[in-house]
C-alpha cells in the first residue's frame, strides 16, 4: 500500500506541475495576444486599411481604392474580415474611371461591434449612414459578394433611388437553402465553437498560429492576417447575431423584391467543363487531382446542382433587368480571374446611363 501511495503522490505532483505550466502558458498567451493585436492595429493604420466612420451605434471601416467617378460599393461575404485587402489588389485590374468603396459589417476586422440585433434592415441602414459620413453620396453601384447578396437585394428594392446598378458577385440568392437550427446552434454555441472561442480569447490560437505559420511573400499578406486576427468574425457577438438571423434576413430580402429597371448583372461561377475544374484545382493546389476533378464534374451535373441553377435563374428574372454572366471558377473569382471579372465590370459600368 505504501508503494501505491507514493506512486499516486508522484502522479499528483506531476499533474499539479502540468496544470501550473498550462496556466502559465495561457496567461503568457493572453498578454502576447494583447501585444500582437496592438501591433496589428498599428500595421493596418500605417498601411492605410483603417478608416472608421460613424454608422449609428458603431463605427464602420470603409476603404476607397481609386479616384474614379463611378463608385462601386463592395460588400463582403460571410465572415470575410480581410475582404478589403482582396479588393485593394483587385482594384489594380480596373480602369481609372472606377473606384471601389469597400464597406464592412460590425465585428469584421477593425469595424466596431454593435449591441443591436444584426438584421437585414440594420445592415443596410447602418451602411448607408456610414457612407454618407464618409462623404460617399448616392447614387451607388452595388457589388455584393456571397452572403451580401441578401443586403444588396434588399437595398436596391427598398431604396431604388440610391442605386444606379447592381453587380451580384456570385452572391446568395433566392435559390439558396435555409440553414437548419441545429447548424446555427453548432456555429454559434456548439462544443467545438466554445472550445475554439476559449482558445482564441486566451491567446493560445494566436501563439500557435504565429509559431507555425510561414511568412508569405504575397503583397499585403500581413495586413490580411492582421484584419482576421484582430477579431475573427466567428467569435464576434455581432457576427453571431448575423448568423442566428441568417434565415430571417434572407426572408426579409426576398420579400422586398419588386421587379425594377435598375441595370443588374449576376456573375456566376459554375463549371461548364472538366477543364474549368482542372484550372481551379491548379489555381488552388498547384496541381490537378484527376480523380477529384472527375468526381467534382459529376457533382456539377447532379440533380441538386441543376435545381439550384434553375431556381437561381428564376431569381435573376424576378429582380428585373438582370443578365447572368458566367465566369467558371472559384467562388472568389476576382482572385482567380481578376482581369476577366474586371472586364465584365467595366463593360457593365460603361453601359449604365
């Protein structure tokens, strides 16, 4: 019995030491993250990615790229905190008569949080307020990407006098399925979410990320990382509210649709041939997995995908005066084929009277 007691005593001491070391690591990580985030803010201000304007009950980050008379209001997809960096790079492919005005949403990057329920109406109205305070006057050409299709649809139908054109950039539309209650709970309060949130808040994720990540030679890579690391939208109370309201926000937008004559295009990214998929895999992975390409191509022809495209076409027809233009590739097509996307945008803008 004496030997067993000694063994348990040794194990207990080892566990106590491990617990103390873990606590020390968490404390050090917490203060490391505070210091790193201060440097992130300084970097973003120095590189010109921080321009905060009053949006009502919070300040919105708005960046303007270019001095062209044709101002396109670009709206980010779901949780895309570093979107403004992507748009700065994309703006270099556009003609001089176009400027991109990149807005954000509460809880994204340096954009402040809000205590308000993040609804479709709230997002659109706070964005309109911020733009006015930034000195950007209507009429606007809207370019919602992905999730922002909800807000772009509501905006052009509710305030048509403010909108001279809309470029739906592979955006969420009426064909998009609702998210189940279980999926929403998993994304906003599930066990994995809670664990990851704790690791982020404690600074542990930041330490691990900084130790394991390699420096990228890509321009503005540090700025993109800083925008995400400052406040990952997944753990932002504003983004959590936006996620919980996803289904109701879609319903609000689709209910607002009244067919109108505002010029519109919908840039889709469907793969038409297997070579389109090979091009995408080469772009993403630097190589082509032929088996993966074949499987993907078969999925593109599935009944589910066909039904989605048919319903999307009905949405495009329903909004009125909207033409679909397909550029096969990534959902982030402005990165894969920037010149092709830029040409479509320039042609569209030049045709607006």
